[in-house]
C-alpha cells in the first residue's frame, strides 16, 4: 500500500478537496459525537488551565470537538500541519488559538499544557517511528500530572487491517476515507509505545463500533435530510457503542482510545 505524504502540501490538497465537496459532514459529526462522549466520560467536567488539540481538520468545517472542550480549559490551542486548515478553523473557532505546527516538532516549551486531546492525528504517518517521535514530543510539552486523551485507527479491528492493506487508489476511489490511511498499531503495541514515551496508561479501550461502510453510505444519503432524521441516525449509530463493554471490543471498534497521565517525579529523599 502506498503510504501517505505527511507534508504540508499533501494536507493542503486534502483540505481543498474536502472543502470543494461542500458537505458530507454528517459522518464526520458522528465521529466527533463518539469522541465527545468519550471526553465527557473521561474528563468528568474537570477544568484545565491549558489544553492542546493536535489537529483542526473537523474544526475547519464544523464545530468539531470545540463544543465538548469549550468549558474545560482557560486556554485552548489548536495546531495543524496545513495552513489552509488553520485559517479555516480560526475563522470558525474564535475560542481557539490556532497555529501551523507539526506534532513531531512542536514549538512549545516543556511542561506547558495540562491537557492534550489528540483525536486521530497520529495515524497519518508513513512509519511507526514517526508516531513514537510524536508521542515523545507530546510527553515533553505535557505537565507532570497532566493528562492526554488519544485516539487512532485500531489495527486489531480486521476491517481496519484490511482497509489499510488495500491500494490507496482503491481506498480513495471508493471514498472510504478522504485521505490515505497511515501506519497504526493494535492495543498491545500502543500500550508499550505510550509507556516508552513516559506516560502511564490509565485506560485503554476502543470506540466507534457502528459498521463503517453501511453507516458512511447512510450518512451520505441523509446528508441533507431533516434534523430529526439525522438525530435518528445518531441514536442508531451510538447504540453500537455498547460493544465497548464486551470482550470483543477491540475487534469491533474502529479507534483505539487511551487516557494517559504524565507521572509526577518522585521527590528526592532529603539528607538527614
């Protein structure tokens, strides 16, 4: 499978193509709804002094996760590799300070943020080594005691594994995704990489269990339907999230989801 180009130019073209389609946001909003529910459950109405969101793709054409994060932080910063996405997001999202940045080389000092939300940002790289570099950068800028919520494509799901093995032209031609899938991993490897980066894993699960192909097709059909019809689709799709609580959750969920903390260094013993 041809691997994606992680350059600014590639993501500029992706953003242009997506905006030119003028819509097809229902499926993306459904994805955001699942992640928003996860954030609501894991963050439990806590308040954070500073939050970083590691991409702005959804926020460039919809509310994205802004509604879910609006009341959680005194300072919200969002980054994206593509200038076009950053400009579009900044016009829509007045409560976020938006900036162009690569998550592998973040322009922030150490220990700046006490919450990081990375929703399907780190599954677009050519190689897993790039994912490890990004995790190390995120650990660097997170304050001790700070938390990160991370989601990425779940390679334990056989449908995701099959999709990632298909030729990229087929994936794009069938409109399974608006971009080429990058390298990702399963739960065991993710757990190990998070620990290697210096995080302590608090929770690791999978989300978005609705069968993707029929759900995407249905969302396209209902893109311009009445709000009540769209709400019924949301309720139908969310009903599948009960599968998160079954032993087969890592086979049915399309995303791995992790909540991690950066440990607080233990105080050095004082000399007697």
